[in-house]
């Protein structure tokens, strides 16, 4: 088996529940077809984006912890890019014993920051 990666994807929050479930099923299936093993798959809810992506100001975040070979990871990245409903994705290589965060990160309300962190 390959290395362990964290994968965060942001999908269009305007999808119907059925469309969203179908997309998530396709994502799981394609990761498995690419030889990946999903260790964890978490729904991080709909969150406000810090800037618009594809004319959307919100996105539905999902966290995936997976074991996969690097060449197959590239294949998954291309798969994500070909789906309009996926606004953004990111892979981060982590230690093989990584378990992922215990809870999703806190919501940050960018309007309250006024351009600077306290």
C-alpha cells in the first residue's frame, strides 16, 4: 500500500441531497478503483469561503484520510478536476500513523476579521 494522505474537497453546496450522495459514492468508488484505502471520510459541513470559487461563496467540505500510491493519487486529482461540482481539492502527505483531527476545524467568520488576525 502507498503513503497516507489527508484529502479535503469542497463541493458545490447547491447540489440536491441525491446529487451529493451520488457524487460521494463516485468519489469513494474511484479511490477504491485506484487502489486506495479510505481510512476515514468525514462531513465538515457547509462553510463560508474566504473568496468566491466558481461564483460560489459557500462550499460543502469533506475530509478524507486515505492510503494510496502517489501515481494513483495523481489519477484521483485528475478525476476531481473533471467534476464541475468539486470546487477545490487538496492532498497533504501525512505520517502513516495519522488518525486525522478529532473534530472539524472551527468556523472562521471572515467578515469579523476585518482583514487582520488578532
